[in-house]
C-alpha cells in the first residue's frame, strides 16, 4: 500500500517541480513582456493625451512658463517654454499610467501568496515579481529612449524656430535700413526702433510693445484675447494701429510708420518770421500738385488734417496766421506718394519764442533727428533794412513786421543746440528763407549777397555757410498768385529741401 | 491649466511634435529590420 502512496507522492512531486519549472519562467516572461512594453506604451499614451487628444480629464501640468512682469499681453510661442512644460507633463501622465500598471502587478503578486490555491499561484507570483522587476528596468530604458527622442524633436524644433526668428528679425531690420526707414515719434520726438501695435481683435484694447519675431511668435503672434497679429513690417504689421513704444508717450501713430522713409523738417526762426505761413504754403503747393495729378500728398494723421485743412483757404484769403503756441509742437505729418516711392514728411513748426531760450530750445529734440533745416527770416524785422524803407511803406508794412529780436539770435541759439544734440552740421543742410518777398519785392541776383548788402546780415550768411555742409538762400512769397497757384518761390524751396531725400518734385527739371 | 487661447495657439505645434516623435520612434524600431 505504501508503495502506491510513494508512487503518487513521487508523481505529484515530479508534476509540481515540472509545473514550477514551466510556470515560474513563463510567469516571469509574460510579466517581463508586459512591463517592458507597457511602460513605453504608457509613456506614448501620455504623450498622445498631452500633445494630441487633450481629453477633458487631463491633469493640469505642474510646471508652466510664467510671463515676466511687464511682458507683452501675448501667448508665448510654443517652443519658447511651453514645449518643455509639455514634455514634463507627458512624463508625469505616463508615470501615472505606469503607476497603475505597477499597482495592478503588485496586487496580483500579493494575491498569488494569499489565495486558497497559493501553492499553485505562489510560484506564478514569484515569476511575475521577477519578470516585473526585469521588465520595469527594460521598459524604463526604452521609455527613456522615447523621452529623449521627444526632447530631441522639441530641441531641434526650438533651435530652428529661434534661428528663423533671429533671421527674420535681422532681415526686417536690414530692409528698413536699406529703405532708409528711420521712425520718429511726432509727439515725443524719440526715435522709434519699432512701433508698438494695438491688438486688432474686436473690443480688445491690449497693446503690444514689440511685435517682432521672438518669444511670442515668429511669423504671427496671438494676443491674449485670441486675435492674431503680424510680427513684421514685411508681413503687413504696419496696417495695424501703431503707437509710440516709449513709456510716457504711447500716443497713436496714425501715419503707418515703417512703410516709408521719414523726413524730419524743422522750421526755426524768430517770432513772426513767417514760419507757419511758409509751412501752410508748402502744404497748399503739395495739394495743388496732387490736384494736377503730379503726385499724391495726403495728411498722415487726423491732427494734421484738422490743423492744415484750412491751409489753402487761409492762403487764398490773405489772412494772417494765428501766432503759434509756445507749447511743444507736434509734427504735421504728410504722406507723399511719388512715382519713385513714398515719403513721410514730418514738419515741425515751433513758436519763435522757443528759439531765444536754451531750456526751451533743448526741449525740441526733434532737431537731432533732422538733416535739413529751414531757417525763416523776416527781412522787415532787420532794423537796418526797416530804417531805409520810406515812411509810407513802413506805415503799410508795420502791421506784418515781426517785432522779434534780431534773426541772428534765433539762429545762433538754435545752431548751438543742434550741435549740442550731437548733429553733425558738416553733414547737414540749411535753407535760409527770407520771407515776405511779396511785400518787399523779389529782386534778381544772389540772395546771399542781397542779405549781406541790403539787410546787413553778412555775419549770419557767413556763419550759416560755414557751419553747414550746404546752405542755400531763398526769398519766398507765401501767397497765391492771381491764377490761384502758390507762388513759384515756394516750389523752388521745396525742391531743394527735399532733393537730398530722393524726392523728385514736379518742375525740378525746369 | 492653460487657457483656451493657449490651447488654440498650441494645437498644431503639439500635434507636430507628437507626429514627429512617433515617426522617429517607429523609424528607430523599423530600422534594425530594414538595415
């Protein structure tokens, strides 16, 4: 009988050992396969959830790049931080999936040692635990390779994106330099490296200080309201509402800066010398050329339109201009569209009082942005000239005569300030304009010689011709002829003043 | 959580990164059999 028991025991023992021999490695292999493949799959599922599916239940990322204080109200470019945050997020989501996998495995192993059939399931648990450990190690290695590939894609893309941004920024700056576009704010007179822009989104009032390619976008940027904006003047950003980027100014720049070269043209001279009238006559002349189809001149902003709309009427009526306010001037902006391109004229007409006082002249920092200046002199204000006029002419002209001090003073004061502002006068031009030629007559001959001999302004003539690279003397009559056209002396002055900036005004050939 | 505007802005860059990563991983897995 005992032989039967022994045979059964041996049989069972052999069977159990055979079972162990097969089951333990099989459990280990299955477990290894599950964890070696499961971990990378869990990571890929996490990656898919974070980068593609974005399901509603997706846990929030633990790290997210924060905008530096004072930054533009725009959405960060993906490869300037969010991509790395997403990589971190994907690893965390993948790890959560792996955790679920490990928990399930650990539970199965534990149950294999505690169940009713633990003699049978226990070896499976041992094999599973060993396979789980080895599979986790192998899976972690594969997952690491996958994560490195993901980071490689992010890194290379970020490099390409950033390099593209730098190149585009450089190309845009180079094109502005080639086109000689240097922008100046007509209000604060500061150089505008690049205009700030208002968000074009409906109802959005956010402003973007620097829209150029960078951390907020390469070709386009997205405002926090969701509206898209161009990042380059090349790509049409000039069609958005522009603002001065300088803190404290931030005024609207309606003239679409950046599209065309800007010409800063300051008028200076004594009070009542005729600066405003000369400016009005130049504007009227431009409008007359526009009417004749020879060019197109349009007001660059609504403030200029408001102030200069009446130029023609005022000139035609012969009325005197109202004295210019001593407040800081703002530029009158005129867009000049010619066959050979567009120019933006910034005409600055400050009150004469500003040119007798150093502090007040210093505030006219637009002088440092100009390369051609217009000095306006009222010949009637020169005492020596006035005294030699017959009494009846003095009586007739007394009302229009400038009562300001000598024109020399305004010139010397302004000239010193221009130099102090760092302008190289040896590279600048000056138009010296003797106004009121309609009242005192326009004799032929050399104007400089006339100014020296008749007006006694020899010192002024010598000084101006020595200080500036090029000085030209004009006599102008800021009036309309009987046929309604602006006196030709104004056109002659404009042709010379704008010639250096490549502006070919009508009648230049004649 | 990222805002709705950011979600919209990052939709395509995220898809691009995911697609490029998957393509590279598949290429890496297939390469030993092809080479």
